[in-house]
């Protein structure tokens, strides 16, 4: 019969680290989550990377630029805003309603070093496009061992 070694302390610590990381990510992404908020919507979001930049593309048709806010805190980019309902619902009888209205907030963790001063955003044809230039890593310098 083969014996199996179990390292409980090491395994529990590893599980704890993974759970901490998972909960940290959840909390970062759900800053505005509320069980009572029935008017919160979640616009579709794509994040992709080229050689020089990270691009965040968000589908938010029907928005006005002044109703959008983009915030950068350390390595976390938050986009929030409000899409206003254009119908006067007190005077209409709804037959079908699929368009989401109200407040939204989406966050994106930027996984690599980036240039803060080069970030730009544009809003065209219902899409918000945020470009984040990557910071190029400098060539490592050599250290003379004899001087140590």
C-alpha cells in the first residue's frame, strides 16, 4: 500500500491565498453592488491587448459624454455613468422593454505597467474606447560585482 503525505498547513495556506485573491477580485469588481439596486445595469465590455497598448471597449449606446466618468486608481480603471430612459413611462403602456437604463459601473484591472499620462478615451457610434499605453520595460543595468 502506497502512503500519501499530506501537508495540511502548507495546503491550507495555499487555499487561503487563492481565496484571498478571489475575494479581492470580486470586491474590486463589485464596488457598487447592492441587493436593493434594481436600476443597475452592466454594459458589455471587451478588453484586449496589442503590442503597445491595452484597449477597453464598452458598448453603451444612447449615452451622453457628460454622463460618463472614467477613474484610474492605481492599477484599476473604473467606468461609471447613467443612461437615461427616454420614454415617459407614466403615459405609455409597455409591450416590450429590453433596453437597460440607469446607473452602471464597470471596473478593469490593468495587469501590466502602463503610462498614466498617455491614456485616452473616445466615444463613437455607441462605443466607449479607452486606450492605455503600456510602459516599456527599460533594459536592465549591469552591476559590477567587484564593487560590492
